[in-house]
C-alpha cells in the first residue's frame, strides 16, 4: 500500500572551474587574476527526483588547511545543473586553493573535491591587482639643506579604493618638482616597492628655499606630486665673497669696490647670522693692509668693508677673509699700480757747470713718486728758468714716463758768470717745487782791454811805480781767469817784468815797465795767446 524511500546524498560536484568576474574568462590553474572577485563554477547531481541542489566551495589562502566548512554557497538548482558562486573582496597578493561539494535540500552533502588536481601545497590561483595610482603615504617635511629628509619618504601603489596593493613590486622614481632653481635632489632616488610601498630614506636637497615638492613616477602610472615643504639653510660653514675687490687697484687708494662677504652653509646656502666678526689680511704679496680690518655681519649674515687699502710697492696681492669656525675665502689676484703723486724730487742734472750761454751736459730731470715711494707715470711737469738771468729751457712741458721720470728738453745757461737756477713744478703736487742749480763759467778769452796803469809818467831807465793791468774777457764780457798774457816793451826800449802773466780770478793780468833810456813817449804791448783778439798795453814817458 505504500513505499518508504530514504533520500540519497548528492554526488560529487563535477565540472569545477574558476573564472574572472565576467564568469566567462577562465583562470588557469596556478595563474594570477587582476581582480579581487573570483567566480567558481560546478555541476551538481542528486539521485532523488524533484530535489534541488546547491554548490558549496571552501576557499582558503595557500598554507591554510581546509576545515571542510564552506566559504559560500550557490543558489539552489535542479540536479544536473551547472551553477556559480562569486566571492568578492579577496585580498591582493594572496595565493589560494579551494574545494567544492554538493548540498541537497535535505542537508545531505556530497564529498569534497579539491580543484585543480594539484597538490594542496600549490596554489590554484592568486590575486595580483594592478595599481591605479601612486600616493605619498609619508610626505616630505621641513629639512635642512643636504640633510636626509626624515622621516623617510614613502610612496605606495593603491587600487581604486585606496587600498595598498602589496603585490606591487615595481620601480618608483623620485624627482624634484618645484623649488629653488638649480637645486639638486640627491640620495637613492629609485627604489623597488616592497609589499606595495617604496621607501626613500636618504633623499636630500642642497639649496635652501620654500615651495619645494617631490614628484613620484612609475611606468604605467600617472605621476604624483607631494605636499609642499621647506628646505632651510644648514649650519654656518664658510665665507663667500658677494662683492669681490677689483682685479686692479692703486697703492694707497681705498679698494673700489670694497669687499663684501656673507656666511653660507656647506652647500652654499646663505645663512642669516648677525654679529660674526670677519677679518681681512694680505695672504700673498708684501705691503701693509690699512683701513678698518674687521667687519661684523648684519642680520642677513652680510659683512661689508668700507676703507681697505694697501700701501707698499706695486705688484700683485691677494686678500684672505677669515672668521673663527668658518672656512675662509681668498680673493682673486689684485694688481696694484702706483698711487696718486705725492712727492717730486731731483732725479739727475743738478749742480752742473757749463760755459756761459751754453746748455748743461745732462738735461735736468725729476722723479715723481706716490706716498709709498713708487714711481708715478703720466704726471705733468713744467720746467721753468725763472726771471731773465737764468738762461732758457726747451720743451719745458713734460710728462713722467713709466719710471716716474720727466726730463726737460734742454737748459741753456745765462751769459753772466755765477749760479743759475731752474725750477720744476707739477699741477698734481700743489706748492711742491724742485730746484736745480748750475754754475755758469766764462767762455774762451775773446777780448783783452786796458784795465789800469795807462798814461803813466816816469824817469828814463827806471821802473814805473804803477803796473800795467789788462782785463781778459769772454764774448759776453765775463772775466776769464787762467789766460796767459804776453807783455813786451813795444816802443822806447826798456823792459817788462814779468814778460808773461796769468790772469787771476777776475781776469786781470799785470806787469811792471822799466822805461828805456830815451825821453819821450814809450808804449807797452799785451797779447793773449790763442785768443780771439789782443790789445796794446800802456806806455809812459
């Protein structure tokens, strides 16, 4: 009258497969998928008619043993139907294995069947989602120049939901974005991501400034820019010349421009530090550095000198600037030429002698020097023979040569025996005159004339009481000493003593006449040897 039938357990699930989210694209055994959703397929069977069956899967990370507890179940289907289960939110960079079974409506289950026919120590699939963006997960912070940015900058690869993709192991490169022009970003700038994160522990920038950014790039991803940060100057380390002295200067004249220096860190960034004392000194070349030899830095770290100058010989010198605890700085070579004219002295041609009306043998010259005794070239000098009795000059206007010497064209002495003078003056040396003297000597004997002892009267055959005297002169009337005068009793007989006389310092020569035996006029003659003229002497009765 009736039949008792006990339900049977479902058969093992068959036709198992793993697919991407479209349920069409198969994921090969052991292959990756770039989605966090996987669709599992299988066909379920049950021997009892009219019963519905579900597909159950257990999905575990590789290394985690199955517990035979299902992870998810499909909707019920009729026996012999294929069905699917979609599992979402699978973590990235994870390897999985899975198994499946059938479950009927009475709760009976079929046996578990592992997918893939591979060892359970080998994955069936793994998740590797490609990144959609780079993100600075640790931003750069304010840092001193040439100091590593801390904490270390990190850049992560993320998916569209902002999750870090631990499967990403690509190369990430950091470059400087905005900031001071010419600044250099150093350190390890390319790093491979580990668990999706690239870490940069030694990035540093050499120039101080504000508005700096970093830019991270990786192939296939859009660049990303960091937040703005500031690089401050490092500790004071060295001096730098902001205004260097000119490479040419004059001895004794303040340098122009005057040196100005500032404090910098080791990378050359300006350091604002007031009150630092900076000293200047000569480091090469001789001489004396004058003026205020120290200068203090202002609030900007700048020190300016105002009156530095060097005295001494012309030549090349360099200056060194120092401050305790800082690396010093040396100027370029400075070529010092003579300073302004300060004094003028006789160089040559003083205290000569020459015949009246002739030029001195050595044309007088002066030398012009600066305050340190260096010859000054290019200084105007005028030579003048003052008045009317000191002769005349030719080419009296001169300019000092490279040796500081100016020489008159010539100096012709006056016609009067004595001392002539010449003066030299320079417009650059007000009130400073230089004087030359020269002795005017008489020329050759040119004339002889009776000086005294003429028209005398005496007894015959006796010596006159007054000598005959003649004056020997040159062409300008100057008495000529040292000239030999020959005397003779020219008329009336008698004799002269001496018969030859030498003119004295006044050009005078004399003799005494002894009259002849006859009464009447008698004459005496005086003759100059090798002279350009001669004259007669005096006679007496």
